C-alpha cells in the first residue's frame, strides 16, 4: 500500500438499510461493490486499480418509526398508485436510510505512476481528485443517491514506519466524530465455544442471536431468604451482550447453495456471459469503533476473500491490549 484515497463525508439518500436478516445499515459488500466500480473506472482511465476499503459512519437516519411510540419499528414506505380496479397495488417492502459516511480506500500505486500530463505533482493530484469526485457523484452507494462529497483526497503514505503511523493517526483524527465498522467474528467463535461447554447441542445461530437479539430477564423483588414465585414482583432488566463494546450483527458475504453453472445455463441472470450459482447470506458480528482507537493501518480495510463455496468480506482488525 503506497497511498490512500479518502472520500470524506459522502451524503447518501435512500440507501438500502436491509442486509439479509439485519437492518439499520447497509451490508459491507455494498461498500466493496462501490469501491470495485470506482476501481474499474481508474483501471480503464489510468491503468491502476484500487484495493479494499474502510467505512466510517458520521450520521445515519433510518426511515422507520414506532406506531405506538414503543415496541417494534416499521419502515416508512412509499404509497404506490392504485391499480385500474382502484385497489392498492402490491409492493415489496423496502428499508431505506439517509447516511453520511467516509470511505478510506487503499491504493497500491503512487501518483507518479499515473500520466496526467500536467506541469507539476500538485496539479496532477488536483486533477486526479477532481476527476474522481466527478465520477463518485455519478455512482450509487448501497442503492442510494450520492448528493454531496465534502472532499476527495489522494494521500501518499510515507515509507518510514514511524512517519506512516503518524500520518495515519492524523487521518483518523480528521474523521471524527464518527464510528468505524470492524470485524469481530472471533467474539462469535469464542461465545459459541463457551456455550458448547454448557450444552453440546447448541448451534452457531444461537450464539449469534445473543449478539443480535434484545433480551430481558426478570429479577424478583423479594426479601433476603424468601423464595420467589409466580406472584412475586419483578424488575425487568436488559441482558448484557456476550462481550463489551458497540457490537452489532452484520452480513459478511455469501455461501454457495448450488453448483457453479456455466454461462447462460440459468435463465434470467443479470449477466449471462459469466458463470452463475445460487447463494445465501453469511452473518457475523461487527463492532463500531471511534477511529482514534485504531492504531494499525492494515487492520481497517475490508477486502474480498473467496475460497471454495465461500464468498466473504474480511477485515483483519485485532483489538489493542492497552487502554487507549
């Protein structure tokens, strides 16, 4: 990694807020897909490509409401025109959200490797940033429309480790206030292993639901020495997540559920010129962290990883042992 491409504060309207069984923020594959589309543009125009990306969320507003002021949320949906019979037209429920995010994209090339035909390196950078900004504004992110981009900055990284760490630290501080999404799948594995010691038949889904579900437990209000029964008054308290931190259920890719079909073998596919297979979503656990808590530049990027029947988005974040 020689440089970073920083897309600061993208304002996105009507992005998809549903990711498989989860809702509230787009799946990480949406951001890697956006990066891939931008990479195809720079590859065609400059002969270079982009790598993985990191996601920082500054603001988000899910288009949902609570009808009774409490309890479950319902998505705010559009009212479609009536049919010719005068009845309500059928529709698929859509979860939408507005959000403001920043993307940090890794670049394995230097500015000098791109021929922009200007008179100075400063003009090269300004031209590259302007062309990328214009391209970003024409793309969609998680199905939403990009309304505004504060800045697009191409940032060369120093080769000396100490200077690189210092530069990375400044970048993280400039992205405050906000929260960065990182992978914490190891917490899911550890919790599942702990549950299996108590119940060998417990499944991984049960462990995942402990992170995803909002659970409450009754604590009886009885005097010391008394035995509570069904008539005893109780306080309902929230059950803590299996680990500390702002932990959330996320989708991290797909798992194949069919063989790989030859191009054109399956009808009505999006691109009949490439192989095709059916897949299901893969779920894990993520964590929202303040950017200033991340010290390793290589640990923030989500990247594609394909092996056998698994098509995953992986992140190599490891928590710091010291208190930040």
